[in-house]
């Protein structure tokens, strides 16, 4: 599902300037289509997380980048782990 | 729900600052996105967030302290957390970061294979589909046309409108969507068609409806007249003794149907008397006797 920029700003409760900064920081990585930035549900949930980290947990801007990078690594690890557990049950038994 | 002060672990006399700090302390530990694998954290976080929601609002807190409201019903609505998306995101996820395990790839065949497959999938992942709307004229919808769609960011694509396209129909243009992040195919452009109304024609499925004014003489005596259709005017025969409401069916003059063939054009006649006063017509009608049984309002008698 593709979300157009105006829609995204509204649903993520962001202003244009903040969004530009977040994209520049690579906290958000929208797709570009027809010279227009388009967003997904994943970006929306990620924007929500960034807002909660800042507003509710008092994380400062430096911290956000660190947290997101570590979170991305955790999720990638989780994916690899779940693939591994699914694809090699025999090896786990014998090992 | 239990006592919100208890949930946050603060005294009932706590200052707003103390409440905020207590909430942050809990949230840092419990926020579901900071605990991707812990399904229980969500329930506990909801309680903490609900308690904070109640106590951080001075008005709500006052009413709670006075016993006017209880602690139920202040929980935040169900939220979709980032972790729910991150764990099921597909190939080409821009947030994927393999640096947490890339070093294992050298010593472990399974991991190396997984990494290779993941990279391959990401490389081949297609671009996203893009949605557009396009408004076209009635006649173009019936006959088909090529329209240029201007994209929001500049640029354009040519859209071939098939004859007989219907209101709300979505045309899929392969490969005209967003490009792939890697080397996969581009996504598709999905163009939803809306059709402007026409001042004369109306469309009902594949049939075209038209109301056509005829003169008194044409209706009474019969005539051959020109009838507009979406593909240009055709000659049609008005039978002798026609009336307002008489419908002519022009076979195959409607819109093309999906199963092949075309609908019809249905021409509903509308008899017009001259708008200017006409002494001859008046003289004729005063002498004219249609007979005792003629009553156009007979069916309306109670």
C-alpha cells in the first residue's frame, strides 16, 4: 500500500520540515516514484515510533539514530534467526 | 484496572514531573518496539501508558482523585507497533541491516546462504505500484482514446483507454509504477477512470440512453431523422403514430461490452409542440375532434 506525501504527513502528524530532516537523517527512507516521495505502512509505524521515542521517552536526536540503527539490526537478526530455524530443523536435531 | 499511581509506582501526591519521570522509566523498559520478541511487554506497556494518560492530564487526574471517574477506559486504543511491520517486511526493505551478523557469513554456510538469498531477493524485488486517477470525456470512454496522464512530480505517461471503459474501472499499466530499488522490474501504475457526464447521452452498462425531441408532424406522420450517437449521427426511422415515450432501439450503437459485441442506443422520443403561437395549428385543433374515447389521463382517474 502506497501512501502519498500529504497523506503521510497527516497520518503521521508531522510537518513538512520535520519530515525533511528525518529523511535527511535517514530515519525514514521513502521510495521515489515519478519524482515524488511515496511512503508505506512500515514508514508510518516507524514515524510513530520516532515520535514516541522523542515525546514520551525523552530520547534526544542523537539517541534516535542510535536506537533505530540497533533496532534495524535486531529485526534483521530476528529474520535470519527465524529463517534458520525454519529451514534447517534436521541440522538442529543432530547438532 | 488497578490504581494508576500504583502502576507507575508514584505517591498520590506526586508532582507532574515525578509522574513523567516514572512513566519514562517504565516505558523505556516496556515499549513494545524496544522489546521486539517480548509479546507480554505490550500488555504491561498498555497499562503504564493508560496510567500516564490519566495522570498526566491535570483535569483527568483531578476528576480521578475526586472519585468522579475511575481508571478504566483510559487505555490507549490498540496501536500497530513498528515491530509488527519490521518482522514481516518483505524483500527490498530499506531498513534491513545485516551488520549484526554479516561476520558469521564467513564461517557458517547457512548464514552465508541466507544472506546471499536475501540479497538476491532484495535485488530482484519489484518496485511499488502507484495509484492515479484520470477523468475522461463520456465519448472517449465509449469509443476509446489515448490520454496523457501528467504525474504529480512532472513527467507523464500515455494511457490507452479501451473502448467501453466503465466508471471506476482501474487500468493497470505494467512497468509504469515506481522503479525497483535493485534490478527488479518496475511496479505498475494503477489508473482509476472517472467519466464526465454528457449533456445528451446517459450510459447504462453497455447501453446508451438518449432523449430526442421530435416535432408533432414527425411523431404523427413518421419521418427519417438524424440521431446523434457517440460514434457520430445516424439516420433512423420514426414510425408513424409515435408519441412521447416511444423508444427506438439502434442496434449496436452502444458501448462495446467486455464479452464482445456492443450495447444498443435507446432513443426515447419527446414530442414538442411549436413554442411560438401558431394560428393555423390553433384553428385546426379547435375544429379537430379526436372522438369521445380519447382521454390521455384516463389511467389517472381515481
